[in-house]
C-alpha cells in the first residue's frame, strides 16, 4: 500500500517500505544502506531500487563512507516537485516495431540497423510482444532457419511483458525497470477492443532517458 509524502506542497507516492526507510533515516541518519537493511531484516540489494528512488527524489541524500541522511524538509530542494510533474508520455521515445510475421533474419537486421536493444512486435498499433538482442542471439545459434522462422515464435508475449502506461510518472517507470532488471520498456495505453483489453503502442522509455531527465532537473 502506497502512502503520500508531501514535499514542497506536492504529494509523492511512496511505498510502505520507502516510508519505513525515510522514518529510519530521519531518526538515525546519517546511516549506511547496510544498517537500514539490517533494521528492516532485508538484504542491501533488496533496498537498492528504493534508495535510488528516494535519492533521486531528493528526500534522502547520500555521502560516501557516511551514509544516507534526510533532506526532504529542505525548502531549497525543488527537484521532487519537478520530477513529480513529469509523466512517461512527456519523454517517450519512438519505438521500433515489426509485425509478428516478420522473419527472424529481418528482425536481426532491423535491431542492429536501428541500434536498439529491444524491438516491439505489434500489428495495427497493438502490442503483441517484444524481442531483445539476447532473444535473437539465442534463436540464431540454434538450427532454425532465420529466413523462415517468424518472430512471433521467438518473442516474449504480452502476458509476460513489463510495460508502463503513458500516464505513469517517471519514478514509477524507473522503479519498475529496476524491480524487473530491464533497461527499456514499452509505453502503452490500455484500451478495450471487442471487449478485450489490448495494449496500444505509444513508444518506449529507457533508463538512459529517465536518468537524463533526473540529471537535468537536479541542476536546475
């Protein structure tokens, strides 16, 4: 269950665990990540995404060999307000899309020609799945004929695809990518077609894009 943390008059939705981290740091900071994890009976790696989000929001700050400390009440820090105003749809990048019947060979050519790590598979603007460079590499080292195998046989179907909606916040997108350990996710709008939920392709967003926005805002 998420709670709302007020910073500069603008609500930032934090998970229960993030709220617990903030409370610990406010009471005991500066405190190391290892010490926070011990207090919560978790591993340091389990808290990585939470600490990253809280630091990016400038609710917490960190210093090498010192640890994390609370800065959420500082009136001089406006980054959280700015970040919270951005949605994924505002910074979305154009997605490279192939149809389910596109051959494995043509998909390999496309992914390297366009210099992307992931290609979406869709038809009539509806997401059917996605395929990564790793997927293509595994498929091409086998005995399959890349000229005859359709990419639909290789792709990850939508039921297993990690995606974000265009209305989601950048923080939500960053945390989802960190949680699922992916570098890029499709951006979609949920629609109903003939009574069925479908994912309308809007584009894609990557960790690199989000990091650039965070860095730009932190310098303002």
